[in-house]
C-alpha cells in the first residue's frame, strides 16, 4: 500500500517525519527526546499514553490544572517552542519570547480561546534550532582560522559551509528573521571583522559601523588619522590622480581649488587592498598650494556611500594577484553582503576621509 499520498498520514509536529503510532502530535522518538529536553521525568510503566502524560506534566509545571485537551496541546506546543527559543541564546528573539510567554499565561480553564500572538509551526522552530546549532559549530571552527595563512580552497569551503545563513526566504517570518539576523550579525562581527579583515583595518572600521542593531541607523563617518593618511600616501591611484590634477591645474598657478574646475570632484577607483574594500565609488575634492621647494600642501576629502550592494562591481577592476583571499571575498562575500543588506544587518551610510598633507612631493 502506498502510504505517502495518504491524506490522513500523521507527521510529527517537531521533526515532520511520518509516524503511525497513536499519539496526536509527536513520533515516539521525539516524544522520548522531549522528556529529556524539558527535564520531565519519564512516566511510570503503567501510563498508557505518554503524550497526554507529557502535556499534563507541562500544564502542571505552568501551574495550570483541569485544562481541556485542546488547551493542553496548545500549551505544550508553545512551551516547547519557548524552550527551543531560549536555548538559541539570541537576544533578537526577546520580544518574540515575551509574546509567547504571554500567550502561555493566557491559557487557563477560563480562557475562551487560545491566543496566538505569534503563530508558528513547531517544526519550523525545530529547524531553526538545528540551524543555530550548526551555525555555532561552524563559527567555532572559523574563529580558530588564521585567515592570512589558510589555503584558499579551505577558506572557500569554510565560507561556503556557512552560506545557509544567507537565505533570503527566512526574512518573511519574524522568528526566522530574528535568528538569521543574529547569525549574519555574528558572522560579520566575528569572522569578517575579527578574522578576515584583520589586516584591512579601514574596511573593518567601515563594516563595523554599518552593523548597527535592528532599527538603528548607523552614523555617518568622518575619518582622518594615521591609518587613512598612510593608505592614501601608499595608494598608486591617489598619487597618480594628484599628479594629473597638478599637471592640469597647477602648471600656471601657485594654488588651485579643484571645485572651481570640476564641481563634482574626481572619481577614485582604488587599485586593491584595504581602500578597494572600503571605498567603491569615491569622489575626491582637493585644494592645493605650491611651496617654494616645489612641494605641495594638499587639503581635501574623499567621499563615498558605504553600500555593500556596490561590491558586485568589484570583480571588474580588482587586481587580485597579490591577495589570496581577494577573489573569494569579492564573489562569495559580495553575495552575502547583498543578502545582509536586504536583512538590514549591513546598513548604508556616508563616509568622508579627510586629508591634509604638507610638503607633498609629486612622484
Ligand atoms: Zn519527530
């Protein structure tokens, strides 16, 4: 007999596997596990229906007595859901857990109907719990990686193994949204900022600023320090652009303000490394004044919108050769970044890098 198409086929509310035992909600394996999970001692031998016994014990634990069957089943599902959510240790779930707790409180002998402020399928919660467990395992391993030394293939496999957390379909449900938001947030904080970007300090600062908590807009950033100074002075693109501008506007003048000639500034497309990962379509303004020794005093700023979705252009002009992880970063991480932008984990803001160089020599 073909059982798969049977409309009356019972599926376990927790694991969704078919079962044909007398229980109403759970298969026998899951029921056994639930006793353990909820720390309820196993029923004595003479108890005929171990499922209703579990429901009764859960009701007692919640100080609820004389509930009818429907209420007991509803309470059990909510109680188990809450238990799994608590085990996920995710602060973004706090509001949802509170709602479920309230719904649990509202179940009583006298309550008219069962309130579902948060509706869920126990199986979805169970799957989320397993996703969170899997994520924790992978992230633990990833924290032990030295990204500068690791073989590219191994690094790529690690990153691929975690790609399941960048699942856009989980965004629509508030519970899975909270869990996936939290996993992505942790990924960017721990793996990317704490590991992969260790040698790209500016990128780490910018990404870090974009990861604000849910509902909070990141601050715009204005940066000017030894880090940004050094990055600019070492940048071929920066130096060549300054040289071109001085040849163009500084030949017949002792000083010029680029704004007077190009009101939109000039576009900088950085050649690689930290600046490339930080700034994608940066616009520069500069004022230059010539010194008697033919050096120049420069004062200016570079402006960009921190927007991960622009990472998709990176492949087009990135010179990957010198950096092992560049290629992987610019493909897999781009895609992750786009998804995290959709989730609102990575947020957009404006960046300004100011610089003031005196006695700058044209090379
Ligand atoms: Zn099951």
